């Protein structure tokens, strides 16, 4: 029986179909979850996809955090359920306090839609184990509230505990870990070039770029290979199969 990966749809979600497609592409059974569901239908992992849940009223992810399905997901995540929040899903995880920090308006105050280069820095999570440490991945980003911020103590803790999952890197392969400046490859001004983080257990991951849009050569970033986001989904499948 294939692993079941649930993908949540909130009012205003945009990228649920792409996340379902990515789950199917690696051989998992994609399961649709509705924001009003109180039951996760025996899924083995959950993806909170991108979009503008509830129109981003109040602030991005603030209302979605209180939806019935999130009450169940919060409890399950604390019990070890693998959860991946992509873009708006990352914002929801921060609002739910499953991940630290917050997302605010991009540094240039504009919507951003382009490919970015990431360095994968933590390959010990259920969602990144198929990457080599330090691997670079070209993945699309599209957001207006994608700037990751946190206080100095939290940032230092994320660094010290190895919970920075991925960073934006510039074309010259440099980043600025250890200070609050950001590199030219950082599109939104995220502190310390942070593109993704995880919780202490490694089962909850938040990522601002969209790996579900980089799973095949035809539709992935150009020039190719266009599949740099696929290991997020092969990783979780292998993790679930070996569990």
C-alpha cells in the first residue's frame, strides 16, 4: 500500500493541485484534505501548499491557523507526523507556532516571481534526506510576504541547532550566515538568507520557494534539469517506507 500524503486546501489556496501532482509523481497516494476536516484520513504526511489562504486577511496565514484541520495537524505534528509548509504553508506553520519566526512583506514591497538558487543545509529531515549536504537547488519562488524575520536569540538558536534548512545563495555561491545582512541572491530580504527552517525534531519543515514546481524537465526551471525540487518528495516517501 503506497504512502498517503495529504494536501490541505484552504479558501484562497493556489498550489494544492501541484502539490498533489508532486506526491503522485514519486509514487505516493495523494489525498485531498479540506480546511474544515477534523480527520486527516489516515495520511502519513501532510503538505500545506502555497497561495493566499483566506485572502491573507489580518496577515498571511493568521486565519488559516485557526481552521479545524489545523487543530488536528498541530496535534499530529507534535506527535511526529511529517509536515511540509510551502510558501503560505510556511506562514501558517509560523502562525501555529510549530515553527519559529515570522513572515513579513518583502524588502522591496513587491510581489516576486522568479527562480532562486538554494543551498540545502540540513539533510537530516524527513523532507530533505535525498539531498547531499550543501547541494544547490534551483526552485521557483512567488510571494509578497516572504521575508523571514526573527529576533537575534531565535536566529542564533536556529543556526546553532542546525535548523536552518536552506538558504538563498547568489551566483557567486556565497551567503552571509552569521549576520543579518542578505546576499544578492536573496529575493525578499530574509534575515541571514534563510529560505527554510525545521523544528527540533525535524518532522516539521517550512520552505518559502516552491519545490512542487520543480519536479520535471518540461515544467521546471529553465535551463534544466528542472527537477531540483523533486528530492523533497522522494525524501518523504523513502522516510515513510523505511519507518
